[in-house]
């Protein structure tokens, strides 16, 4: 058991070091061989040949961000519930799994209720 954990640890460390080495190597090669000559025309934003007539950096309403965040939370909920449903048929202690799933969904429902009462999902304003 200990030698397997040691092999996994070595494999993980070597993988991270290899990834970091390749990242740094690509940055060094880009600095050496890359062509970087910014001009006024190259740094201007380009949209289909139309000249820019207003500031391109506009502020978005925070509600779009919060709505996307809630979507991601419920998407991750699905990712957690699929393995639970797969293991439900295999295990003998089904009551524990049912209680566990209800607690998980209840906590997510509380988060949705909190977001709803704060007005995150209201776009009429």
C-alpha cells in the first residue's frame, strides 16, 4: 500500500514539474523568437472594419454574473448527483444515501431561496 502511494506521489510531482517546465520553456521560446511590435493601429480594437465610436469597455450588470454563477452551481449539482445515482444500486446502505442526497439538495434549495429573496433572479428592474 505504501509503495503504491509513493508511486502515485512521484507520478504527480513529475507531472506537475513536466507541465511547469513546458510552460516556462514555451514562454522563453516566445521571448526569444517572438515578434512583438505594437503600433497605434495594432492596439486598436477591431470590429468587422467599423471604426470605434465609443468606449469599448462597458460595465455589465452584476445580475448577469450572478445568474451565470447560479447556473454553474446547479450544473455542478448534477455532476455530483450522477455518481450518487450510479452507486445507489450497488450499495446496501440505501437509507444513508437517500438522507445524504436530501441534505445536499436541501442545502442547494436554501441557496436558491436566498438568491431569490435577494432579487438575483429578477431582471424586470
